[in-house]
C-alpha cells in the first residue's frame, strides 16, 4: 500500500494565513522524514476552504524543502488555467524536485471560483478535456502544435521538459461513467475523493476504471489509483473520537455555502448533473459505511481498518491527519503514530504475503 498527506491548507479563524501555511509545510516535512510516500496539494480560491491560490509557488517551496516524498496536485483546476502554462509549471516542478511530481487535474466545482476568475462554468468540461490533450502534447513532444476550441498554437518550443517521461497524470472522478471512461480511454489514472470516497464508492470506481482500461487495452495491474480519505490516529479511542469534535465539520460548513456549480436559480451547468444531490451526500461524510471504514482510531484499530480497505482494492490512500483549528501537536502526533505504529504493520503484512506467493 501507499500513503500520503493531503492539504488544501484551510484557513481556520484561529490562525493567520502564514501560520496555516507553515503548519502544513511542517506536517509535510515530518511525513517525509517518517516515511510517507506522497504529499498531495489542492487548489482553491476566495474562501477559507483553501489557501493554495498561489498553487505552483507553494509546490516549488515544498520541492525545495523536501528530497524524497512525491509531490502531487489534488487537484489543479484545469479550466482556470492556460494548459500550456500548466504544462510549463509542471515540468519546472518536476525538474526542481528531481522527478518527483504527479499532476492531478480536475474540472472544478465551486461556481464562485469560476465567477471570480471570469471562467464560464458551462465550458468547464470542454476546457478540461481539451486542456489534458494540450498538456500531454506539450510535455512529450519536442514542439507543440495544437488547433482546438480554446488553444491554437503552432510549432512552439515548451521548455523545460520534465525529468519524468511522462509525468504521471491523474484525473479526478466521481461516479460519473463518462469521466471514468474518458480517463481510461486516454490511459490516465483516476483519483477519487470527497463523498465518492468517504461514502464507500471508491472500490466501485476503481473496479470500473480497471474494466475500462482492459477494454481500451491499457495496462493497469501495476497501478493503484489514489483515494483521498480523512485519517486521524490517537493513543486512545476516546481521544480518536473526541479530539475531532468541533473541528471535523469545518469544511462541510463552508461547502454548504459555496461548494456547488449550481447557480442560485437552480441552473445546472453542462456536465454537472451528478451534483444535484452532492450536499446531501456530504452530510453523510462522517457516517460509517459498509464499504470503506472511517479511518479514525488507535494505531491497532487503523491497521485493521486498512486491511479492509486493501481487501476492497483501495491500496493508495492520502488524507489530512488532523483538522483545521485543532492543536497542531495533535495533528503532528497523528502523523507520527501512523508512520511509526501503523505503517510498519502494513509493511509486515505485505512482506509476509509476498514471501508466501514466491
């Protein structure tokens, strides 16, 4: 299994922006020191839901402060950017990190972000799909020529080129068959998060993606798609249950106001039909489901819960190890307990299975 830490760097009322960013960086550096595989960072604008509006600046800072952990975007909201610039920034981060960059991309969902950046949400799906094509060409071909709806360039030299060839591309998906099919058809890895993951649908999404990858003749057995799930580890079950109280609904309160592409008059943008019930889905995020367990507990409990995830086909998990506003010592403790007491047990399990299969 692989494990990573996730941040949009949410801005709790008790913190300054500098404190929140520094705390996130401290957690990332500890995660690398203690053996986590990946750090994933998410782009947001105009709310406390995320400070990473200067997205690639922070990625470059993380690259400079680390040396081993992989650095990924979860996600870059592609319709907000010129895809040629995304390709250039991605290549730069890959070079600066010595080939440690993973590009996770999505089409976005917060209408207020589209409006604030002057991007038509009705064009989001088309910009997203065309943008991926442009990025792939820009990163892999010597010179870029592309004639599309939003991008028209001829014989442009996009430099620097990345160290990795190619940079892994991850496509954020929900349960929408069309998006899963699009990712598989183009050989991209799916990334699952939000209600889709927490409500237990990740195994079904991964299964569908694998079936589609087979259908299109794309190899996938060596790939475990990343799934974003909240993680919190404490020395006792009492602390694991009580520590998050008052903090764990921070995101849900924000998203109940801004977390939708649907306008106030009820208009649903092209390609966003599945968002009609999204807020209702979010309200069930903290409820245990019979597919993927809520990853809160003591180290011993987390080991057993991760065994269930593994059996369900979820083998690459990244998440927050604390909550906005919580004492940062508890978040750091959560990371330390996971890395020193949970991770070794999972590694022992996998080593044992590997030996038995020889």
